[in-house]
């Protein structure tokens, strides 16, 4: 298991980590059938989406703030503040991905696909774990 | 890794691909612990839900158009049009599944479970990758 | 593949099953790279979120009832009643997780992370499958 560091700058932010995941797979030296990308946080997530248009990343971050409303009644309020909406956004997008590997060891991403870290309670220093599955 | 072809006919459509996934696993000849089902697109997804009632599939497609609204402010507008809502629906449902295999090599689906391709920006010709994990 | 039994008491309920998953991995005696947690139902799900504050679990259950509205037009109405919203909530949160294992065989959960069964159509007796991936 290798770990990537991600620094986020905004409350809600979608960050392209495709190259970091590719580098972690290469550095592991392991061959396998698929890669597991795992976020060990509860107010963040990881997803695959289009890597071409930076405006889309703003749409995705803004859209998640509409899917789950900040103004809804929330009870949760602990050491890191009343961040219930960030927790639910995390569970909706999900904190793990499994991506197949091609025979040459490269990630079998589609033409337009990138891997994105999803921050819902930033700015923060975050980690992402990468493991190769057989 | 085997690839299934899926042809969708509507903008939002939920298509049962359970038999295609089962056939891909059988054709691979591989034995393993689980199956990875992976969608290499950014405006589609894959999910597990009930395979009994065709009306439910209409509910799921319609419901996703309410969870993420077409009328929200969207910036993204590229070669394939202003399809921001389809991209967010894709990230919410998710583009991969891992399903355990039973000892006899069959998918360990629950009694009412089927595997469904989720089109959010059709009609299109789509692909789904299937890999066996050890 | 090992199976955990979960008994839910409410219509929407988030239940901590972290210890059950840990026990299933230990009982399997298998070493591996990751653990697959799989829900063989179509009106339930599994997610990772914060295990500290019980109020957050109420927020997550209530929040899912806002993300997908009971009052929307639903067609599905079969043997177990008009539970379309529960089916869509199941597909949004998702019915499977893959969590990496550390070198010592323990789940590589983050400090605040627990594994939660998500009931959307209870009360019911439910199952969760646990498999170790290499």
C-alpha cells in the first residue's frame, strides 16, 4: 500500500490525482489485475470523471452542495465543526475506487477519464492509499 | 479483462447487463474471489438493484434527474454539449462494482439483485469492462 | 466468503458493523491486500463514515430521505410495497466497499472511519458478505 498526499485549498474542491495514482502503481513495482484507490477520511471522497474541462470540476463541487444542502437541519457538531453535509457528500460519492489494469500495467481508464480527489471540508492536508489487487 | 458492448436508446436509461457480466466471467475461464465491473465513460455508471420490476428502472432513471437537476446553473459545455448533470449523476452512482464469486464460480448476487448499466447522456454505444479478482 | 447478520429496527437506520467485519476477516484466516464488503439486498447499502458521534448517523439517515424524496412520483409497487425511494437510496450510497488491509492484516481504516450498514427499508433481517482479496 502506497500513500499519496493531497493539499486542498477550498471548502469543496475536486482535484485531479490521476498522475499520482499512476506513479504510485509504477513505484509499487507490483503487477496485478486492478488498482484500489482509498480515501481514509470521512469528509472527502474519490471519483472518476472527465479530465478535460476545468469548469466541469467547479460544476461537480457546486452540484454536490445542491444535492446535499447546507441549510438542512443537521445535528452533528464536533471538534471540526458542524460539517454534517460534508459527511453525507462523502458517503454519496464514496471513498474508494477499483480501476482495472491493462496487460501492459497501465490503468485501463477511458479516453476522457481521470481520477479525482473530492474535498468537501477543506482546506486540509489529505491522504489517499493505493494498492494493487491480483 | 473482457469488454461488453451496450447500446442505449434514451437520454437516461437503466439497462440490465447481468447475463452479459455472467457470460464474460464464464468466457474468461478464470476462477477468483470477486468480479470487477468497470465503466470507462464519464456520463454513465453501473449499479446493482432489483431485476424484477421494469417500472423500477424508470423510477431510478427519473429519480436521478431529480437528485441532480438539469435546471441548476452548469458551466460545462464542450464537444458533446452542456451535459454537466450527466457527469454528476455518473459520479454519484459510480462507475465500478465489485461482486463476490461463490465457490462454484457464480456471482454471489442476492435473490432480487441484477447488475445495471446506467446511461445518463444517451443514446450512445457504450463499453463495460469485466475482470476477475483473486 | 463469510456472512454477517444485521437486524435493523427502523425504516432508515445507519448501523456500525466495523467490529463484525474485522471479526469476519480474522475468522477467515486469509491474508490479503483488501477486504470486499458486499450487501446482497436492493434497499440497503454499506458506507464508510465517522464512528464517533451517534448524532451523525441520524443526520446521514435523515439526509438520505431529503436527497431522495418520498413524495416524488414513484411507479414501483410490488410485494414489499411502494419502496422506490429505498431502491434509489441504495444505488446512490452503493452496496459494496473495498478497504485495504495493512501488513499486519488489520483494516487500513482512517482514525475516524467506521463501516456502516445502511438500512433504507427496515426493519428487516439483513446479510453482509465479507471476502478477502489478494
